[in-house]
C-alpha cells in the first residue's frame, strides 16, 4: 500500500509506482470523482476526442434514405422471420 500526505496547498503526490503503472506523465490532467468516503482519480481524456463525423464517416451509404417507418417494418419482419 502506498501512502501520501495532503500539503497545506491541497496538493497530493501520487506515488511513483502508481504513476508508472498508469503511464501518467508530468502534466497529466485528472478528473477527481467524489465517492463520499474517498476520491477516484481518472485520466481526463483517455483517448482523443472525436465527433460523429469522424466516427460515422466510414459508414457511407449510397441509395435511398430509409425512413423511421422503413426501419420499424424491417425490424418487425426480422422478428417474425426469427420466430417462424
């Protein structure tokens, strides 16, 4: 078990074995989550932020756009076929 102390400025040194195990470098931003009886520290951004265009751009569709009713009918048809 690693122990540390809270400084007069509210700072805590995370023991080196823990920093090494989590690959945290100088400047790593952390999120502090309050659990009532303790605090959980998590990396602020464990991966690069993306938006829907970055993620869904590989899902290019050429053809007539499907309506919500088309999708509901396809789901209903799939359910009926599965239970025959």
